[in-house]
C-alpha cells in the first residue's frame, strides 16, 4: 500500500511539473514575436527534461543585469555573458543582438539542433529564453573559455603541453565524428575554428556554436547554398567559391585547426610565412622540404613526441587537400590519430596532395572584441580562380 501511494504521489508531482512547463510555454507564446518560435520550443521541452525554459528576469539577475564585468565575448549572434543561478550553477548566456536577422536564424537553428545532441565533446545547451523581443541561449559555463585564448597567446600557450594538445585534438575529432556519423541526425557544423572550441576546467574540448550548422539526410552527400557563411581561413575551397558543403568541408576546417594547434600560429595573420600568405602553404612547403620540425610550436620545447607531432601534421595536410574527394572522413581521421601515439609502429599514411592557395589581404581592426579581448578581421579573400568574397567577422 505504501509503495503504491508513493508511486501515485510521484506521478502527480511529475504531472504538476509538466503542467507548469506548459503554462510557461503558453505565456511565452503570447509574449514572443512569433508563435512559431514558442511552438518549436514546446516540442523541445516535451522531448527533453534537461532543457530548461528560463525567465528573462532570472537570467538578468544571474548575469548582474548583463554587466560588462560579466561579458565573455561577442559574436555574430550577440554578446555572451557569464552568469550564476541561485543554486550556484555557472552558466554562459548568449543574448541575441537587437534587430539581428542573422542572429535570429542562428538562434532558431541552434535550439533545434544542439538540444538533440549529447556528447562529451559538444557544449551542452541547458536552456533558452524567448520573452517579447528578448531571445537568449543558456549553456554550461566553460571556465577556460576557448582554445584560441591559449594557442595564439604567448603567455598562456606554454600551459598547453603536447599531451594536453593531443587530448584536445582527439576530443575535437571525436566530437566531429559524432556529428557526422553517430548522432541521431547527421550534422555539418560549417564553422569549426579555434574560437568555437571551448575548454572546461580540465581543458577538455567542447565544440560550440551550431548557429550555422545544417542537417544532412541519410542519402545526402553534399549541398549547395547561395549564402556562404563561416570564417575565412577555415573554409574549404569548394564552399568558399561555389557554396558546396559536405562532411568533407568540416574535415578541411579540422585540418586547419590541427595545423594551428601544432604550430601555435593562425592560418591567416601577421606571421612570417616566407613566400606564403597562410599557414597551409607554409606547412606544405616545409613538409615537401623535409623541414616539418620548423612548424612545431617552440613553446613545446623538448616535451613533445616529435614523431607523433610530425604524423599529426601529415594527417592535417591530408585533411586540407584541395579536392574534397581526396580528403579522409572523420572516421579515417580518428583512426589515424589513434595510431599517432605509437607513430613508430603505426602503418604508413598516404602522401597528401597540395592544399589550395589563397591570396589574402589581412587587416587588424578595432571594434567588438572576441572572447579573448581582440579580433582579427579578414577583409577579402581571392581563391585560386580569382573569385573575391567578403568574409564575415570571427567571433563566438
């Protein structure tokens, strides 16, 4: 009898909680600028008990009224703030910039995609808020911010020894493999870059920012768009010039990221790359000349396993080959990286073909900061077919 009574009480409590969530959604539907947004959120709320619908006043209080001292960074979506809930949980809050058409699309896209994903190497979306004109996304807080705050910083770079960098590389690869192959829906990220790799307290990597991601059907191999979005320096050539994207576009971005982690240099920026304007061309030339050791970040010193690092460079060059068909899949990449720790006994890798060459005009500008307090703006890009495209700004 007592056990039956407890079951009834729990069932009533569960129904009460569900009714409360539905009432919240109905209220937000009345206040939202579009009923469609609230209906989409309703479906997410019904399917995920871990997804929370927050009140705007609750998030304003958590972030100190969205104060500048809690500002973590700014992106195309809008500013990101650190917050603390009454139970002590730390969160990161993305607030949609007012009148941002791009941001609204990214907001809708992200809550539809990332709420369905669960992987240790993907940042967790814990909830959102849609109230009148306010739209906010709430994530788990990453105390070490993003990867670019370490690998491109002379003071913090040495904190990432080779073992930590290797774990980050493998974690990002596993996260991408999940998106491409093992999640409930196949997803192309389309904006993989160092500032979109967040680091938790133990420096474990989490892929973030799914505002530009796209779902692929099981029978789809590639798609085409007239609206090219992303960050130059990380874009595959077929995507930048023709708007064609696929899993191999993400593989290309991963290869660029891998070279940046190994070298501690940005693919595009004010570095001395000799006759080359970017890291890809420089890495390729060093590889051909047998001088790949010169690419390795000097802060690694003698602490890195040189044979493993050299193998990782070769994996990266395979990922950034000009033709998408020549690039490996992320399943191939994770397998090659798994054997990199034992490079001496690992099987040989195929020789990479030449990466694409871009002639970039790069200018450092002031303006809104990224999550590390500075930003580089890539103004124009000319690919090998001389097509010139204006890039969008980098930022989370």
